C-alpha cells in the first residue's frame, strides 16, 4: 500500500529538523530537503498539509492525520452523491503532517506555556521560524504539483489540489505561513510568488480548514492582517475560503483562553471582528450537502456545538479535540468538491 502520510518536524524555534539526524536543516538546503523527502506522489489528487495542536505527540499527530483520511474515504464511499465532482474525478489524499513540540501539563498553566511557545515559534519579529519554513513547504508543494487548470480531466494524475488543515494552535502556524507568503518580496521564496505582488499561477491554496482555532476571536483583524489584499500586497495566496469551526463545549479556547488572553478563542465563540464579512452557519450532518452559498465567502465561521461535545474523561479541555468525526470529514470533502 502506498504511503499516504509524510511528516515534517520543527524544533522549539520553528526550524525544520532532518528526519534522519534530528539536526536543523541548513537554510540553503530547505528546497533540496523537501525534494528528497516530500515529493508529491503522482497518484494523489489532493495534497493536505495538517498542523496539529496542543498536547499532541509526534505519533499521535500521525495517527490523527491517518484517522482523518480514513474518515474522509469512508464518508466518500458512503455518500458519494454529496460530492458530484469527486464522484467523477475521485479523491486520493496525501497528507504532510507538520509536527512541533506541543506537550505540556493539562492545566491552565500548561495551556499558557504552549500558547507562548506557539507564538514564539510563529512570530517572525521575535526570531520564530515556523511561518518561514511552512511557507517554503507550501511553496514547494505548489510548485511541484501539476496544475489542475492545465489538465484535460481535473484532479487526475495530471492535476492536484492543495488544502490546509489545522487544529488548535496549529491553525496559528498556517495563518502565519500564508500571511508570510503575502508579504514575501523575494522571487525565490514561494512558488506562487515568483512574480512580486502577483500569484504566478491562477490559484494557490484551494481551501483552508481550521478546527477549534486557539487564537483570539479578533485574530484576523489584529494578528493576521496581511491575509487580504491592501495597498502594499495582493494578499495571501488563498483561492478558496478560510473556514473555522467552534463549539461552546471547547473549554480550552473558552474558559482557559479567556483567562490567558482576556477574551475567548475562535474555537469557542467563532470568528469575531475580521477585515471581510464573515458568514456564520452551523455544521451539517454527514448526510446533508452544504449549499454552495454557505461556503463561498472569504471567512466562514461554523458552529459545531451539535457535534463537538465530547472530551476524554476528566479532561478539563472539554471538546477541544473532538474534531476527528465524520461531520468534519464531510466538511473537508465538500471543500475539495467545490474546489473543482
């Protein structure tokens, strides 16, 4: 059976580690390393980059990605009629899991510790490298994948789609990475930024799905301000929507986040102020198709409180990690379907 999951490991500064030596990869070798370790397989129709969240070991991160892929394939087999483009073109995912040191005590203090680490790893003005490394990874994947726009039959071996999936603090890393791409001014930094200020291809990232994001509700207005176009740049290379989920049963981004950052997180209350209109809707059951108009927006905030309700016994984080469900796979498949 072909390998469907590959891994990338970052250290506490957000820099890439060599899988064989656990030593940092030199800056000038980043692209060479990606080419050696992460060549997108020709059989894949969709490339996923998955960044995990808090309290996730390297092994658990891989298991989570594998579980999510399995749920998606099971959902597709059970309800192929809900995804007409995928029914015609198929869906064969290949996932790159970005792993980072996220373990701490399961406590408010432990949550704050990893929050501070995630911020330090992603903050470009504070010596963090995660945005740069993940951004380079996305640029590499975008350059190496065949362009679906050039394929006679979409989503076959001649064309591949690129989706970003984050959970918890991992959502911050992805937002920082695509924002870095928006601000990058050097032609060799990203495949989609080879022409300064313009995407060199008709699209870049096809969808961005952020589960239970551990960031303030105003993050898109205060932290990730370069995602949309302005007078200085053309915005992040996002062709599709930014979709976030939230649940009132998520205590990590609710009570704990409120204590740590003086406001609840997106994973608890949804997106707050943002630089573009936000479309709010509810998560649908796995047997009900999302109308196109509910996802055809720059920011979509989805209330998953009907489904994300469970936490491990005695886990004070509540439903923060209850996103590996058929309903979540249904949402990913819908985004992949509409990307066609």
